[in-house]
């Protein structure tokens, strides 16, 4: 399904009856108009941004496609019950106003304790696609730095396994009790990175586009 036109999205802005003052409603509408202009301008100009470098909310379109679909309304940030998401500021160029998060400090908790992914529920466009089960989320991929991981250096550590919402599925252990990421099951939520005890994290979340690009280069 294509993203709705700007006027359709603007009509969805909460009114005074839903708790916003007239001034707040006008400000919200103005922000959405600006986001529409940015997104449509990006798409029409065919510009290549760096949207593939950021960690996005669950269900986000991959890479630069997200930049053209996101209208910078910030509703996903407001809806997140864990305050995980933040908006890029104006110094981020074409990414300004789009949501991201930093796994090391506040990962995506996959709306544990809730019956749905709240950021997706709040998104008024197809920038975030519906996902029925959090296990199907694919934000990125956890990558282990074996040179700094304690378990790969003769020190028992199970921190990432304990932090993972799907242990024995997304993170398993090899015969030497070292963690191994199962790319087919990893959601990219970042809970493992957040839980890593190393000052410089030994396991980090890489956006899927970066992982795929790196894999393609190694195979050539």
C-alpha cells in the first residue's frame, strides 16, 4: 500500500476534542506538512542519503526508502512506552526529524508487556509496516567482536544471552560456550548490546543494509 497523501495524514492530526489545544493542533499539522515536503522532495530529487546507517523502529522500510516515506511527525517517538526512540536533529541533514535509537544506552524493548508494537500503531504512513509478532522484527543484526568478547577470550560471560529476549534462538552457544548469533532469528533489538558489560561493547547492532553490503563485498 502506498503512503497516504499529505492532506489525508493532516486530517488524522488529533483535534481539540482529543486533548490538543488549537495552537498545539496547528503546530502538529505544520510539522507534518514540513515532513511531507521533506519526504516528497527527497523522493522526487532521487537523492541518496545515509538512511541505511541508522537503527530504525520495528517495521521500518529498509535504508533510504524510509527517508521518503517518513513524514517526520514524531508520533512513533511519543508512542514508545520505553522512551527508546528519538528524532534526529537538524544537524543530521536529510535524516532530520526521523526516528532512531542507540542500542547501547536504550535498546528497543519490543514493547514487552504490551499487546502490540506501539510505534507501528502510531505511524500514519507505511514508513512502519505492521508486524503481528515481535519475534518477526528485523531492525538489524547483532555482530560479535571476537577480539574483545570475554567469552572468546577464556572468560565466562553470558550477559548477551541473558539479555536476549529470544535466548537459544537468536543467541546460541557453541561447543566452547561462546555466543553465536543466529541471523535468522535475531531481531536487532539491541538488548544484547545494552547488556554487554564491556566499556566498548563486544556485541553491537548493525543495520541490515550494512550487514548485507559487507557480506556482498566479502563474497566478491
